[in-house]
C-alpha cells in the first residue's frame, strides 16, 4: 500500500488491518510512514463516527465500548 485511503470505511479497515497484522506497532508509526498526522486521521475518523482504542489498537464505532 502506497498511501492511506481517503474513503472513511476503507481507511478504518486498512488501519485496523495494518495494526492487527503487526505491520506497525502504533498508530503514530503507521501514520508517519504514510505521511499523515495521527491527530488528523483521528479527527477525520471521529467525524465519521469512529474512535481509536489504545487498548485494542484499533478504530471502533463510537459508543461500542460503553
């Protein structure tokens, strides 16, 4: 993968896959490898209803863990 997708659903899927498959240790290292700021990615996905779980190392639907 040469870049992170812009479509929110594909972006969430791609990030979660890369973290799950241990291609990257952290969200920060993943974002920097693709030239994106972690804060920017989190804000983009928060606007689409996803939040990042540090514990699970994945984006999840907002309210999923409540």
